[in-house]
C-alpha cells in the first residue's frame, strides 16, 4: 500500500545547505525502491556543491546503478547495519531513512549529524530525529509520500517521474536476445502475469492473459514474451507452450531467466508492456515504455501508477473501496477493457511500415 505520511518538524530547524553530504537509506522491494527515485533526485539537486550517497538492499542496489544524481551507491541491510558505523565521527550532514527498521535508523544516527525518518515505536529514537514523518489519516500518492522526506529538509521536487537507466551495452544485448528469441517479430509485447506470492490476490487470471495474447497475436508482426521472476518460471513456460500451439514461434518465456538488470533492459525494448501491479510494472513505468497496468482495489492505480508517463493506461478494479478485500477477484476486470487498452497502446506505438 502507499505510505500515509505528512512531514512534521521534530527538533532541529536546520535544512539542507548547498554543500551538504546526504545519506539516503532505502531498503525495500523493487517498486518501493523505484518510487523513492524522485525524492533522491530532489535531494541531489538541493546540494549542488555536496553529494548524495544511497544505500539500498543488496538485491535491489542494481536498480539504482548509473543514475546521474547518485554520487555513491552501496548496499546495506538490517543485519549489517547493526555493526557498521561504530567508529567515531559523523560522515554525513543529513541522513534520510525510509522504512521502520530500527537497525537502519540507528546506523544513520551514528554517522549523520541530522536525521529525517518516519516516526518510530521507540519514543527515545523519535526524540533524536531532526525531522519526523508522522503518519497521516488518509492515503496519498506513493511518490509524494516519499518526496516528503526530501521536502521536509528543504529540497524541491524535480518532477515525479520514476528513474532507471539502461546502459548502451545492456540495450544492445536486450535487442539481440529478443530478436533471437522471437526472430519473426517486428513488435514485442511483454506480459507480467503475476505479482509476488504474498499478494497473489493482485493477479489477473492467466486464462484472461491467454485470451489477450491470442487477440494481440492476430496482428501481423507481434511477438509476445512472458516476464517474471523465478516464482513465475513454470507458469511462464506453460503459458508460452499453450499459446504457441496456435501461434508457433511467436511467444516465448523469459520468466525466471533474467537477472534484474537484464530483465529491465528487455522491458525497455518492448513496444507494449501489460502487467499486474508488481516490481516490473514500476520498471516499465520508469523506462517510459507504452504500458497497460492493472490495479487491485486494495492498491489503486491512482496511488501507485507511474506519474508523468507518456503512454500509460491505468486499469482500476471496478469494486468500490468500501467493499474491497483480499478476496475481491481480479477476474472482475473485464478482458475487453484490457484488450481495448492494449490494442490502442500498441497501435500508437507502431513505427513506420
């Protein structure tokens, strides 16, 4: 769910100076890491003579590689944080800590002169914060919630679009791989069939994705690649095999077969991305590819969908918020609605013939 926060001054009235050294700690899943990139961009812009160091989860650090507004990139988790930063001295003027993990906050307090973080359960920790982000009573746009950590110390937002950078080498490798996988395709469509297992209620029925694929494949030159992590390997292979019986050589699965940055580069080469609300959908949003994103009523697109995206169709679950629960089926999103949006986006993305 998107964070529900509003900034509140806790103790110090100090703000960022142009030469400040800033540390941002963002240990989170793929989507939450990308949702913080507008805030990281704002922090770096606020310190033109300073620097921005970012520490991310070891498995998600790759998401932030090559971003021009990050001067130093490293990794941390709650286990390593407990023993790091024990030598005397403050290495940073400001520490910005996302999340509620106490070990990460204590690490930031050890090495930063000032710290901004979400309100903690430990009152003694809250008293040590220079800015405390206090939970609000209403939901807000996820990017804006994360931007508040930056604006609370004087940074000005530099837009709300998500950021990700594919290298020239990664782009070339992705193009080569797609063309080898689907040699007859002139346009590539990526399908993200699943969210992560703990939020499987966000998954649209596989049979609906199958009908969508069959409909798109009736267009000349369309090839379909199934995306996803290791948990989607079997379903991706089954999907590709079943659809290939009608459209041989025009659908393949890369689910579970790409590293994080390899998969992101593949997404960047798509003519259309269609997926449920999960990490790769945030990646597609950061890359600006034409996309159709499906959102469950517990996780609305109006809170989570990519902002300032040039070619996005948001498909919201039709159930009212008041009657929505984990058992509200994504099957209630009509196939025709998704198919129409996908066909429209694909037509707009079509290059010169």
